[in-house]
C-alpha cells in the first residue's frame, strides 16, 4: 500500500474486511501514535509487549549475522518491517496488509516479490526532498511497488499522477483499476457515521456506513472494497464487508476523542484540503488547534485553513519533537491570514485543555501533525488511566 494520504485508513478497512472473510491477517502500518506495538497487528490486535520483545530478539540475531557477513545494519523502519514479517510468519497469517513507510520503489516493504495486489492511495505533495518536486515524480516513486502481472488498484487523484500509474502497470503487464470519486455517492452524515452508496451493480443498492465523519473516507473504503472484490470475486461476501467497515475505528483520522472534539492526522496540504472540506460541511468550529513539524510547508496549510474553515479562534502549540515548529512562529503565520483570535500555548496538554474548554456547542478540531495527534491520544489515555485508578 503506497500513496500520500489515506494509506492507514485503506489498510485498516482492508484488514477488517479480510477478517470478516475468516482470514488470519497481519497489519503493518506507520507511524505509531502512542505505542510502537501499534505497528504490528495480528488478527486485529497489536502484539503484546512480551511478544514484541521475543520478535525483537529474534530479529536482532538475524541482524548480527548480517553484520558478520559485512552487511550494514538495517534502518529503524527496516528492522520493524523485519519484525513484522517474522511475527506474521510465526502466527500463520494468511493475508499481510503492508503500508509503505516512504515512497514505494525503495521502501523496505517493496521486498515482497509477488503480492496478491498492489494498492496506491491518493497522491499529493509530501516528502518532496526524497520523492521529487512534481506529482509525476512522486507518482513514479509510488508506482515503484507495481510488480509484473500483479493487479493494481489506485485512487484517482490527478491526470498527471494517474497517467504515471497507468503507464507503469501497462509496462508490467498488470491489470489496473482506477477508483474515482464518481464511483460512489455520499448520502449524508448521521449519528457520527457517514453513509454512502456505490454506483455499480456488484454492490447493488446497499447503503454503506463508516464510523467516521471524514468526507474523504468513502473513497478510501471503496478502494479497499475493490481490492476485496478483486481478491474474492463471486466468492466474496459484501454483507460481511459492510459490517466490518462500520466496525473499523482508525485512530487519529477525523476521530472524535471527546464529545465534539476531533483529532485528524492531516499533515500536508492535500490532507488539509480534505480536512477542510469535512469541516466546511459540519459548519462553524469553536476552535482549531494546530501544530506542525519544520519540514512541512505549514504556511500553505495555515493559509488554506484560515481561508476555508470558520473558527471562533485558533490555538497553536509546539509538539515535543526536535522537528517541532515553535508555537510563536506558527502564531505569527496564523495572524497573517486571519483576524480571529490566535492563542499561543507552548504545552500540548495545556493547549488541548484550552481548546476543549473553548467548546460552546460547536466542534473543536486538532490537526497539523501525527505527532500532535499521538500526544493528544497519549494524554487522554493516561488521563483515563488516572481516573480509573482513582475509583
């Protein structure tokens, strides 16, 4: 699974539907939000600390042999991928859903020689210093996961990126299917669920629901559904997929963590645009909390946010990471593009609490970095544990 945005969601939807078909699954995703074990999931459950340590030690033994043979030490991501593959093999996993870490062509996950399918989600600008400064170059890196005669499923994005994927698939002799935004219809949002229908006969008149309000998620879900359709054909059970999709809860993606308080991992301009589309539909926001890392074009993200979201106030903070942008710098940029109040709060915990206290019947949104999302999720988890411990 390669792509700029939506990889984690599509992986989660695919994993859920595979399990609904009674298949043993392994899910490898990145980054983790709170705990590193999140990256290695078997049959819907992240591996335990004990199992993580066992697989770590086994993988380390293999690395020692590599070093003895004069090979270099694997990177952090490569090591974790090795751990995941080992854990999946030892658990008898039938289907492994693998998310690339960066790009595709040179990614560790691309070591898989003959996957059942290659999947590419929406493509946009991110990591340009590694992947290239045009959509064609970025798409070319993502399309590097395409293998000879292995079916390819991809989310329609732009003409430039779509044509790159189509050409690579043709060169490899691979069946290629584009999933466009005209392949489904959003029916509405009710009780924190988005409902949609698919515009083809295979799915009939079924109304599908997702446990999410993101307007971008039906496109991700349909991409996963089409992969399932390709894998199982007439032997598939779409009524089971429907139940599985509605049960999937992918953390940090337009996730309601408290009543009316949402966190979203949007951290590039394409994701911010998709986020803003959902917020515009939902209406006025009481507050927007934002943070970002230095190597992202955060000014472009902030400008778009201010122009396309109606918020009573904006709150900026600094994530606890060496790459984190200073809160006061973010505040200066926000004030360039909005005349609404901008509150600068250095501590993520304090900034989040202030944002929550700002709610006056509307919604509160937190975005800009998966690090911010992870810190909020971690804080809420520790707070919940303290509450339980005090009972």
